[in-house]
DNA sequence: AATGAATGAGGTTTCATTCAT
DNA sequence: CATGAATGAAACCTCATTCAT
C-alpha cells in the first residue's frame, strides 16, 4: 500500500537506515497493544510499516523475539519517564517523588498510543526462555518503584510489597476503563491514586506528614 | 439446543446433573483464563472435555458465543459470591460489607481455578454485538460494587468512580502476581486493599469512623 | 423455530400423516432449486420443514436419494402438466399441441416456486447409480416432447434431435434470465419460442402450414 | 501480489511465460466447470496444479475471487473468439456474422476443456459484491451478441431480446447434452441453431433475405 | 536488505450421517 | 418416528516461517 513512507522522521541527525528498529517496535507496540500477542499477526505489523512480512525477520528472529523487544522498549520508555519525573522532584518530599513517578507511569500508559497494553496482567504463551526475559524486564522496572516506596518510610503496619502491588494494580488497570474524553486526565488519576493510598478517606494535609499516631483519633 | 438461557439454575436445589453446559463452561473458563481468548482454540477446550471440537457447536453457535457465555457465568458466580458475602454482613458497618465483598471477589478470582482471567482489562477482538454484551455483563456486576460504595457515604473530596476503579484495579491486578504459595492469601490481600483505600497509611481504628477534621464538612 | 406448522394444508381428505413425503419433497425442491445440490444442506431442508435433520433419514436413505426423489417428482409434475396440456389440444394442429406443451413446461419451470432449477444442464456429483437414475428420469420426460415433435412431420432438412434440443434449451435457459415482473410472462415466452422455431423471422400465418416450398421465394 | 489486474495481456506478443495466474485460472475453470462452484474445493484446484491450497491465496484473496477471475477469463476468451469470428466476416451479410459468432461461441463452450460450464444459468451463492461483478461480466459479453443482432434489422414482430435469449439459451444448453463423439460437431450445432431461428422450418435460401411479405413493413 | 512464492500446521466452522434415548 | 448429541471428514482460510531470487 504505502510503500513510499519508510524512512525519515524518526531519528535526528542524518544517515539513518530506512526502516529502523525503533520504527518497527513502535508499530509492533501499537498493534500488540491493541490486539494482544495472539491477536496480532506479523503480517499486520509489516503492513503497518509498509514492508513485507519476511522483512521483519531481518530484524527479529521470530514473533516472540519481536514481542520481547517491544516489551523491553516499552518498559524502558516508561522506566526512563518515571525515573526522570521522580528525579525532577529531587530532595523534596518522597511522596511527591512517588506521585511524580505515578503520573509519568500513567501518562506513558494512557497517552503513548502504543505501549499501553503491552502491560498486561498476563504474559502471552511464549517459550520459557522468552517468558523469563519478560519477567525480568518487568521486575527491572518495578525496582524503580520499589526504591521510591522504600524512601517513604512506610509505617510498620503497611506491607511495602502489597502497597506496591496496589499502586501498580490501580494504575495499570486504568487501561481497562480510561476514556480519552477529557473528563479525567492521566495526571489526575495518578495523583488521586497515590493520595488515596496515602490518606485513605482522610482529607489531605498541607504538609504530607501523616498525623501522629497518638493524637490520631482525638 | 439451549443456545439461549436466562438466569437461575446455578445453585437451585441440589443434585442437578452436571448439566453438560456448565461443564463446558468450566473447562472453557479454565483455558480461556489461562491463555486468553485468542490463545485458546476450541479444539483445546474440546480436548479438555474429551469430546470432539464440532460437538461444542451443538451447545454454542461459535467461539465468540462460547466465550460470552463463559464470561457471563464467571461474572454471575462472582456476583453471587460477592452479593452473598456482603449480605451476610447485614446491618453492620458498610465498610465491613465492602470488605466482605472484596474478599469474596478476590477469592473468586484467585481460588476458583477457571474464572480468574476471564476478567481482563482488555476485551478480545470479537464482533461488536458480542462485545456489547460483555460490556453489559461487566457493568451489571460493577453495579453491585457501586451500590456498596455509595453506602459508605464517602467524604466529598473522594470521587466514588475513581474510588471504585482503584478498588477493582487493585483486586483484579492480583491475578498478575498472586502466587498460591501460602505467603499471602486472597483474604488478606482483599482486606488490606480495602483498608488501604480507607485509612491510607493511618493506623486502623477500632471504630471505622475516620477522625473528624475541622474542614470535614459533615 | 416453527415446530407447530407441520401437517394439514397439503392433502385434501383427512387422516394424512403429519409430515408427508410430498411436503418434504416440495421443501427440498425449493432449496435445491435455489441453491443447487452442493449448496444445499440437509439441515436447511429440515429447518424449512420444522423438523430435525435426522428425521429426514426416516424418509430417505441419504441426501442423494432425497435429491433423486425430488428430481423425479419435479419431472413427474412437469410431465403431467405437459402431457395434459398437449392432450387438451387433441386432434388439432400438432404445432398447437407442441405449443401448449411448451407453455406448460415453461410455466412449470418459472411459476412453481420449487421445481425450476432442479432442471439444470449439469447433474450434481453423485454416485453413478443415482446419476443413471437422474438421466433416466430426464429421458423419460423428453420422450413426451420427442413424440410431439415426431407428429410435426418436420421437413427432411430439419434434424428432429437438434430441433428438440433447441426447443428445450431455449425453454430451460429461461430460468437464467426470467424476471417475474410482468414484462414477459411464461406463456408468451413459450409461444414465441415455438413459433420462432417454426417460422424463423417469417411472419406467422393464419394457418400454421408453412408456405409451400416451390413458391417460397417468389 | 497482483490481486487486481486489468485486461490485455491475454494474447499479447508471443512467448510469455505461462504466467502462473493463467495456469491457475485454467485449472480452476476445468474443475469449476466440471463440478460447479459449491462442488469444487480449493484443495482440488491446488492439487490439480500440484501446489498446496494456501498457495492459492497468494494469488487470489478467496475462493469467490478465484471464481470471479475464472469467470472473467472465460468470458474474455469467448468474447475475443466471438468478436474475432464476427469481424472476419466483415462487410458481409449480418446473418453470416452472427452465424460465425455463434460457431465461435459454441466451440469455445464445447471444445475448450475448461471454460464451458462456468457458463451456467445460475450464479453460485456468493457475496453480493462478487455476484454483481459476475452479472456485469456476463452483460458485457452479451453486448457483443446484442450488437450483432441489432445489425440483422429483424422484422418488427420479432422481439430482439427474446431472440437473443433464445439464441443464447439454445447454444448454452448444448453443454447439457453435447457428446464429443463426432456425431455432431459444435460448428454444425451452432449453424443450425442460427438458421433455425432465421428460417424456421422453411428451407434455407441462397440469399438469406427472407421472402417479402405484404405486411412486412420495409 | 528485501520480496514473492510457497508451505505445514492449525484455526473455526459446516457437513452428512449415526445412534441411544 | 423423532430427537439431541456426537463425530470424522472436510470445508475455507490464516498463521509463522523459509527460501530462491
């Protein structure tokens, strides 16, 4: 179909090869994200790129490998955005840093067209080898969140693992219901999610320090 | 050929024969749940049942219809468990009722072998007709949760819709990480999820009433 | 679907068995005629009758046999109509008799809803046994036409076999283009067909005797 | 992937390679012609070609499209032969031209092994889109015949439409009874068919002009 | 690096038919 | 007689993948 729009527009400087790896991954993310691993055919991805299916095999050994690379790129992007957002809040309140990270995570999920549903509660039915790499990629990303949470110095009665799962669960599930109709933007969603986990139904404070426990219910 | 059936008959009196249809749905739930819609073949489901693939078409018009029926049954089961659990807490604190419902929801998700990942953030790529029915089924279930939440009389600064999404997101995402190794049981997960949403990092109360705040416009 | 409209309305007197053989054949003719042998499933025929597919096997050994019986009934009906029409013109001009027969044939083809495309230039891919019977049925019918033609005392330069094939070809092919919109009725079609074969582009005569040959081109 | 091709290239210069596409269409015509659309499986066609069934889908999007292309090629061949034959009789008697065209039509039908029963009184049960294209193809061919007939200047009492249908019906129905046993060759059949339509049972003339009649409004 | 052609495996679905009830 | 359930065969078609060009 559109054989002619191959190169340009992705990289910056000059002598970029025509169909770059990142372009392929972006297209793959778009379709994998929209239809899932099993619902996506390599031909669809090739068609989206305007190349033939076998051409993909010059870049990736198999569909599994392509998915793995897409997944990796997706998480790498989110990681970068999240870490950067948290770092910008440097030296401030750790809750602010977590909130900034959550906003970045949520925006990456809901705004970038492609990399949203790569994040799925269920890995596709791939070989053990590839699955292990997917798990590792996800874990690698979660380390960032884990570190931010550890800096919160959560009170002892809060299990940081469950806390992290609740945060990620709430954020990741937004892909199930988010509508880009302006009624509710990713930033608001992410902020409220973090604050809900911090304050519950208590009203937020000016200072984010939770009320001291001894006078808690006076 | 009961391609269309209404409700009831799930837990009627007692020694109903396995009804064949329910057997099929249970097997379908098991495999759809494990591999997703696109990753599941009707042959696999038939094999699980020890029948031939065309035999399935005696009971369901198509794979889509089979999935739809499975989804419906899954949500019906969860609905029944959830509603029953909440009703058992009759006349008590509405937070207790919500907690009981969450526990039931989480147990249904993580313990019943089959119906867990029918619940997915993404509907499969089915016809518009079937998709509409899936949406309706999900909405019908969420109505139960919605009602329980409305009874909480949440303070005005909490958006009940986001609150519901956070609850369901946290609970549903458990399928992504839950390991049935005894370290963390569904009941604990569900309880902590509800309490986190209620108290944040504040310590729990004997009475569930949150401490009054000067700007809490009661 | 319409399980309840089974009996009545076909036969005249009284104690007719519920689903009669002729009713089945009429339904079969309708669908075979509309979709061809291969395009018709026994279930479609059963559905048209409001019975189950296996029920058909109580009346007919196989789909082939059902088709054969339908074909036979179709030809029998046309034979009867044709012979009767010709006999009504008893003792008159043999061309009138042929014309009457052609009209009957054409009406049977184009007006009876069912038995039209049973008449096809190609027999379906059935067993040799059944095919032989189909051929025999067709031949049996054509005998009637053959006899009517032999009574014409065609001039020697006309091959009666080709003449017959032209007549039947013209008439049978009407199913390919006939539109029941009133612009052209079966009677007219049949009459003109016969007259064309008799007169060519010469104008018809008051008496049907062709012009004598010696003054033919004076 | 030339799923769409226009015209020409059928008989261009000379040593064109068999073009693969035409080879497929010839095989398809052979089998479609012998068993009908519904009676033919793509596997049979592929087997005839010595390739696998999916390989066909490299050249044609579906069985319907394959049939449509076959039908088109068949009519294109017959059109070419017919038009050529009529043109060869250039400037002569229009009846001679029609006769030449009929002979070509009949030979194409009965001699070319494949493209005979593509011509059927009944279109197969295909999608509306494809059916429309089949109708258009047939109409396109009939235009040639229509033009030849209009040049006959038929007397007013002959309806040229019915005349055309009778001619085509007679010729096309030959596939139902023709036996290649030498007793009757396509040329003879076609010639007699045209002459019968012209002269009826009158003897043929040296000049083809019919005897003038008093009410023949010339 | 890229493609057109091809393929084996397997997808969903329909078919004619059988059989216990 | 009639049916619901079942089945083996086969239908059309898509898939990921390979390979000569």
